[in-house]
C-alpha cells in the first residue's frame, strides 16, 4: 500500500522514477501516473477493517491504485469494430485484411486496462478469417508483421489473443510462425473442444507451445456450461470474462495468512474466513462505486458511447491464493501433516475450504454485473509481489508436485471453482517435441476430468509461462543486470523466477 | 500355462514408446543377449540365490521361503543388488497376474491412449499378452508390442497375440547374419521374416536400428528399407548409440558420425520409409 504523508515523499518518489535507468520512458510515465493516483484516498474509510487485514497480508488489492479510473480488464467487441467501424476513431468498416489489421491496431491503442495496455485483443482467427480467400506469401507476411507490431508496441504479455476452436487458415498461419517469432506478446489461448478442434491442429498447437509457451489450452465446453449464452474470451493471464465487457477490479484473499490467525479448521471456516471475505467484498464494491460513479470512464469513453463495451457486462473478480499453504497450516493446527497433491485428506480439506469461499462470495449481491447475476466471480489469482511463501491460486506448491496424473486429478478438482479463470502449467523434457500427440492425450484426459485450463512448455526453451503470462528467461537475465527490456511483464517475473522457484517446477520426464 | 508374468518396471507415462501417451510395461527375461543392451539386468530372470539380500543398504530385500522378495517402498534405487548379482539379473521385479496388471493400467485412464509392452522380451509371455491385450481393448485402449522379433509371429501359437495386438515395433539390429549373431548371440532370419510378415498384415508400426561405429549400418538400413518398400506407414527410428546403462565390457562402443547418419536417413527416405532421428 503506497501512502504518501508529505509532499516531500511524493517528490522523492517522482525523482526516484525519473532517475531509474532500468525503466523505459513509457514505464516512467506510467509510474508517474500511478504516483498521482495514489495521492488520493482509498475507496473505504480510514477505520475500515480492510487496512488491518491488508497489513496482516490476509487481503491484497494487487496495488491496483487508490482511485481506479478505468476497469481493470476490458474485452471490447472487436467484431463490431470490423463490421461497423468507429466514429470516434474515424474508422470505416474493414473491407480487406490490410484494413482489418489497421483498424485493430489503431483500436488496441485506445483500450485501457490496469496495465495501460489492452489485455484482450480478440479471437484473431475469427476476426481475420473472413478477409482471407487463399493463403499466400503476402497474407502470411501481413499476419507476421501484425504479430511483430503487437509484440513491440504492446509492451506487456498480459495482452491476450484467442484462437480456435475451429481450425482456420489464420490459426494455422499463427501456429506456423510463432516459433520463428519467439514473441512474449500476445499471450495466446486455444479455445479447445475435442468435438470441434481437429487433432492435427491441436497437435500443431502443442508443438508450438513446447517451443514458445503459446498457446495454452482452455476447456471450451466446460467454460460454456458456466457462461451459457454469454459470449466470453480469455484475457490477461487466463481470465475468462464476458466480451463487450470485462472486469471492474480484482482483489484477493491469501488463504494461508487467514489460516495463520485461525485456531483450527472450524475457526477458519466459520470465524476468520467469513470476516475476511465480508471485508473484501465490501471493499471491492466501494471501489466499483468509485469507478462507476465518480470517474469519467463509464460516462464519456467512446468505448461505452459506441457500444464496444457495456457496463452490465462488467464483473468484480474475487481472487484466491495460498490454498496449498493454508491446508498445511490448518492441518498442522490439528496435529496432522497433510500435503496437497499427495494426501487425499489435504484435497478434501481444500474442497471444503473452497466450498466455503464460494458460498461466502455468492452471499454478497453487488449493485452491478447483471451478466453474472450480480455476483462477484471467483478467480484463481496467479500471484504478485510479496507472495513469497504463498502459492498461486489453488495450485500445488512447486517442489511438492506429485506425478503428473495425480497432479492433474487434484488440480482439476480445484479448478472447478473458478469460472473467471485458473490454470496449471507443466514443463516437459524437450524429447516431447517428437510426440505432441502424447501431450494432447494428457490434455484430453485432463479436460475429461473437468480441468479448465492447462499449458505446457519445454524445459530448456527461452519462453516460459511464469504464472499465467509469458516471459523470456534471457530477458529476465538482462533485467536482473539492470538493462532495459521493452515489456513490463519482465518486472513482475523477477520475483517469481528469482525467488518463488518458477524455474524449479517439476519437469515431466518422458 | 503360466498365470503370471515377471514385470521389471511399469512407466505410467511414456512419450517414447509409440504414438501418443502410453503406459510402458517392461517384462523381465530376454532371448537375446545384446552387447549394447541398456538394461542388461532384464535379460536373465532371478534364480533366488539370495546373494543380493545382505548387500542391500536399506533392508529392502528379504529371503522368504527360498525366494528373494523386494520391497519397492523401502528401496532407494541405489542398484547395489544389480551390481552384486553374480547372475547379471535383478531382484527388483514383481509377479503380476493379468488382472493385477490391468488394475495398474486402469489407474492411468483417461490420460493414455494405450499400452506398450517391452522388455526384456515381452513376447516370451505371449499367452499372457494375448489375454492382457483383449482386456486392454475392451477399455478402448490400444496395445503395442516392442519386440526383438526372434520368435516367429507366423507360428500358430503366436496367432492369438498377433490378432490381439494393434501393432508391433521391431528392432532390426543388423541385416547381416554374422553381425547379428555377434551383436545378439542369435541369427536374424526370423526377425526379417517377422518384419515382412507384420508389414504385410499392416501391423508393423515401427522398426528401429541402433547405430554403432564399425557396424554394417549401411547394409542394414539399405536392405531393410528396400524390403519394406512395398508397405506404407512404417516409421524407422534411427537411434544414435548412447552408453547409458551398458555393461562395462561394452563401454568402448561408439555411435556413428552425424554425417554418416544423414546419409543413412537419406537412404531410408529414398526407399519411401519415414525416419525419426533419435
């Protein structure tokens, strides 16, 4: 929590930013804006329980900023853009591939988010396929340049593109060229449905992901059960959200910190947890109140005015981290040593905890989000700074991973709670490249067990999936040495890779 | 018939024993004695002499009723038992019935598309395999056999196994008879007959040759690919020799140069066989 008591403090922080040689100009500008925002008060009064719980680490607002003036995640209706153009941006309906790409690139520039870059750039294959009759060198070159432009100007790998479930010309072109490009942006998801997606196409995606950590696989038919008729996309790390909408905000609870203060399982479930959840949902609602009622976004942004997003399609995201440690702490308080992934009892306790979290979050009715029945969506948050000792979402702690099948069985059961996103990522030995069908078999098995989201990358590749987003190991080495790197995400990857052991994930021997 | 089979190892997830993700099952006992065998302890069956028992540093081996019993949970995989075995075998095996083995396989559903039986030489347990494969098929899984091809698969006793298996992966150690005997201790006539037979009934999934410097590699690759030219969809794994797990007396063996391997690949491809470089 960044609190400035004196003007001198603000000046010092501004000066620090101006002097910082490892930040690019853009990154400095963004930081200066954040300092200005954080001069403002928090959206809850100074005597709110929020502050105490924040200091104890039970609640974390992800340092979104004290006074949000745009939604955290925005998923605009890009089909509408290509179909109708935009009055504000003086764009006419796209008639060919060049115009479609041009319109998209212009539009992306005007889509805000928590990172200042668009976190969702649409289903690229669905968007571009209508403009391609035949695949030739020109078409491939245009898509390649489009992807390069995205990587070099959207300097943040929370930017997410979707492909699938159908095999398309555009999907094939993208999968064919991403190995050569080795880009961190965009993060990509294949919306996979074994009934629709051909095996050959899925295998190509697996092969690409071993080499580039892209795309991850989302279990489309399972997500469809949650969303019913609501159109949705995968944004940011792996967040499933309504399109023509998005998420107002994301805050989270650290289950392990709440467990620390509990006397035992019963006190946790019936005493501590309800208090913390109640405090956080009210904090989130206050934040959304501020964003919707005080700031200009939902009143004057062209995105609203022209119908690219609608306020009713925005949700609040209630994040969860630290289940693994929570289970260890609570079982220790009962004189046991249950480990998630290894002991059945640990998994059952995890289910019990998540059932309660779900029940408590659903008890709260928001003034917003008719798209989600006015409830906050549960989200398995991936982790942030100060998360040492707290495992992301409901994942099994790195270093405690069981064999892959057991890992997936446990992960799949715990992923069920998170319609707005969760995921597990697995590094494989490089030999797996020779048999992508095998990994597809494993993914199909995982989806049969109702896993929502899974990805792979090869152990000795440069590109890896950190918690949800991508980073190049070589870029992190540069950044560690104090050199500039063009994209922001490398800053967030510093702790996970240097301190949280992401590079120590169990490699799947083949 | 023998109701059980001796199993050396079960690998629940294998990406290198045939197409897709498979559970690989390694049977104990082999009718070849290849100089470059990567797991020579799988060749001979344990004769329960008990020599290893006292050498185990963690007490994972016990002699009960004249039999050496191995406790997998105590074992730390130091392989002292294998090193001291005067017989070149291993006590680290289990006897499985078909039903016991099925239970092990079923644990890996829904992640696998099938099983691959290997060894040792798994076809020595042909009746066991036939029963196993029929049960495996009833679960919607496929069964592949990794074999040295020494037992004639055309013989009537093997008919049930060939029918029940979805495909075979066959080692072509050498097409030169004398070299084959030198390498394995056995002639190659049946191996070659089996290759052609399996190919002709569409059940030859893959052939492989381990490439060792000084061997008649060219003759082997050229002759087998010519022989299999009429049959589609066979892959040829050309494997560079690596000394892992090989007995000390054969450690001087070397793989061939990269350039030579490229030439061999070309020969195979020219004869219309798909090559996987390993």
